[in-house]
C-alpha cells in the first residue's frame, strides 16, 4: 500500500479518507529565447487533429541537451486539502514573503 504525506505540512494522507491534490511544476526556458530551426518546426507540420496531449508528450520527451543546453526540471508535490487551499491563494508565495520596509530619507 502506498502512503502519502502532504509535502507542505507533513500530514499523513489516507487514500480512502483524505482528499489529496497533486501539484506539478515544470521549469524551462521560454520558447522565444530558444533557437529553433524554422525548417524543422513549421506551423504546417501541425494538423488540426493534433491535440494538446501529444504536444505535451513531445515536450516531455526532450532532453535538457535538446533544448539548446537549457535545463528542464519538473517537480511533483502532494498536498492535503488545507494546504491546497493555501497554495491556490498564493502559488508563488509572493504574499507570504516578508520584505523589509525602509523609510524614505
């Protein structure tokens, strides 16, 4: 039996009793900063019936070296319902970062 814990608060999550949420984060260079051979990736190459899942599989199959030396990272976290609610309110933790306030001299 697989045991899950919330990656934020550490609470043990029982599959039959607790709601469990999965957060997946992908980090990679934006496409406008990558060098792409125009002959290799033409708009005409994509048919209308190509769905988003196939495109995601293509991205998932790329190695870091294939992305012109740019690092590609993925992260996966399990969250309990309480931590999921907190995460959804501030996913980048912008509001929770304490910044020093200095007076203007």
